[in-house]
C-alpha cells in the first residue's frame, strides 16, 4: 500500500480534528453520518465539509452514501492518525522507504531526528489477498459485529506486548519501542529474511539456534505459530532474530502440539532443502540435554517443561481485556489453521487496488468496539481531545448510549456502560507498558541463562537503544 507521507505535511490542524472526529464516530457507527462528524469536530464557520472533501481527495476517508450520507476512515487515514500521534510523542520524525510487505502488514523505515532508523509495522488485517481470508470470513459469518481497524489494533498491541516480553526474557527479537493504534515501532533488524539466504557459513549452528528458540518459547508457554524462513531474520554474522508475533498461542491451547510440530517441521524442511542438512547428525549436539527428540531428531513437545502462565500475564499487563483476547484469538485461529491446511486454492481476490480491497471488506463489517483501546491515541492537544470527547457525549449521549445505527447494535453493548472507568484504568496500564518499553529501549535487560545447548544464546541488539523524544515539524 502506498504511504505518501508528504500529504501529512500539508494536513492542517482542522484536517486532524475532523479525522479524529470520524474515528470517534466509528465507535458507534460503521459509517459515520456526515452530520455527526460535523457536530463532533465543531469547526468554526461550518468548515467541516470542506475539510472532509480534502480528506476524501487524499483517500484518508471513504464516502458511503448507500444508507445515508456518511464517511469512514480508510487504512491510510488510520495510518496517518497513528503516525501523527507517534510523531507528536517524539518517537520518530520521518518515514522512509518500505522495508517489506507482509501477509497482513506493511513495514516502513522510520527515523528520529538524530538519524536512528527503526521499523514501523502497520497491521492490515483483512488484506484480502491473504489466503486465510476465507476461513476468517467463515468466522465473520457468525459475528454480528466486526471491524478490521479494531482487529488490526488488537493485533498490533498483541505483537508489541509479546515482543517486549520476549525481549525481556532474552529472546532474539526486535526491540519493541512503541505502539499506537495498528502501528508498532521496533528496532530495525539488520540482515535479511532467511528465505533470501542462499548460503550459510555455519548452517548447523544457525539451525540449532533456531530450533532452540522454538523449544525455549515452549518452555515459556508460547508457540509462535508462523515460525518459518519468512519470519526469521539473519545478519551477516549469521545472528538470528525472530519477528512477527501477533498470532502466537499458549502451550495450553488445544491444538498446541500440532502448532509446535508445524513450526518445528517448517525449520527442518527448509534446512533440509536449502542447505542439504541431515538431522540425525545434528541431533547428536543435543543428546543429554533437557530436550528429548523423536527418531528423526525433532524435539518432542510433550517432553518440554512448560510454564503456562506467561501469555495470559503478559497480555493482561498490556491492557487486553478477556474479550479483546477472545476476539483476536478467534480471528487468529482462523488464519493459522488455514495456513496449516492449504495453499493458494482458497485465495479470494476481492479487489484490485488496496483501497478497493479494504473497502470491500470494511463494507461487510460492522464497527463496534473500536474504542476499547482508544484513550491513548491523542493526535490532538489534550484539551482539544477532551473537547471532542465532550462533543461525542453531547451528540450521542456518551459512550454508554445505544448506537443509533441498527447494524451496530450487538452483544458487546453491555461493556459500553463501563467504558469511562475502564478507559482510565486502561490508560494507566498502557502508559505503564509504554514507560517500560522506553526504559527497556534505553537501558537494556538481563537475559536468561541458557540451560540447554539446544537453545539460542539470548542477548539483544543494541542498535536501537536510542529513542529521541523530539518535537517534530509535523
Ligand atoms: P507479516 O506479519 O505481515 O508477515 P512481518 O512482521 O513478518 O509481517 O514483516 C514482513 C517483512 O518485513 C519481513 O519479512 C521483513 O523482511 C520485514 N521486516 C519486518 N520487521 C522488520 C524489522 N524490525 N526490521 C527489518 N525488517 C523487518
Ligand atoms: Mg511475516
């Protein structure tokens, strides 16, 4: 997806005020009535329509007049809200080239004013070329409410939380710097995805390190679930970094064994094909350690001593409610099951252009729930944000009001009445998470000692330890 950040430079305060008003309106409306946007933004001299036209021109909003005259955010609009917020926080001040296109994400370089380069991952759940979409749609069929932006946001927070926790436990992962909406900022991993590497000086060592990571993850109660040559980065010194964690599951998941075996199998298969490795030889390295293997040298899931509390603890520490967790878990499961079972035959290409894709899926969706992690997203100055929140309350009778839109009434309505309390609590927790992330980025953490020769050696890269909190010209 194109991310023309030059547009960002030309956006005015009013543009962001209206964009924020649409985001707030999307808490209760799939398509936010134009009139409501105008009332929330409350621009002087009725300038909201002119601003909406400008936002539409830059594809930050999508216009929908099928039921009534209304608008919703596009992914680009959501990108700009996240980017603006992070720039305002001083996390970075420039966006550079695109580093990668994931299955459901776009990754860009970002830089601070002192030249520190980091990676920005924008989650794009619902990207329709992704082969798992069909099974995700099966899941959606049983839902009365749904929102891709909301799920992308949950996926980002989930990934950020895991990355931070894994780093603290000495796993070789990028340094988790910050997170806003569907956007995760992390250190730039040097090197390439393993899939691009044709030759290794020490394939056995790299292989052992990688399998060691899978085993050690399980010991910490986690299974990556997408552990393959696309999600393992390797640098010129053959140092391994694992990436891409939003889909991780707990070892107590009912399909844990299958997911674990599948992760292991991916690594075995790849090393056998690409580096002609035969595994009986390699497994001699791990004889006598805590990890049992089967005849073919694959580590045995049942013999690993697993600590199962990790996942729940980390997620709840990051502000995830039980419901958030269930929502994203169901969605993710659709994806990882599908990945396991087939390749491309079920791919559904719904649209040709990015915006068409997002439009088509977003239009099927309902948008309740977008506000559950809303409070830390201040694009505007604090008092302006408060003012707009006040306008939402006046227009809609507060967050506890029934949505006026029939489609958006759903079983999640109950939770809305406690939003204010939850929001305050959530804001506190998220701020804590952020502070810890920044501290970790500045200071570094101890790594766990390795009990097992089969394990990676932990440690973490230091290239990302500087986060400059600078004011930006944006
Ligand atoms: P997805 O979840 O969509 O698969 P990934 O997290 O795997 O996304 O990222 C997609 C690609 O972007 C990776 O294969 C890698 O090339 C690149 N990438 C992701 N994170 C980083 C990073 N921190 N540093 C450098 N490149 C990255
Ligand atoms: Mg990936």
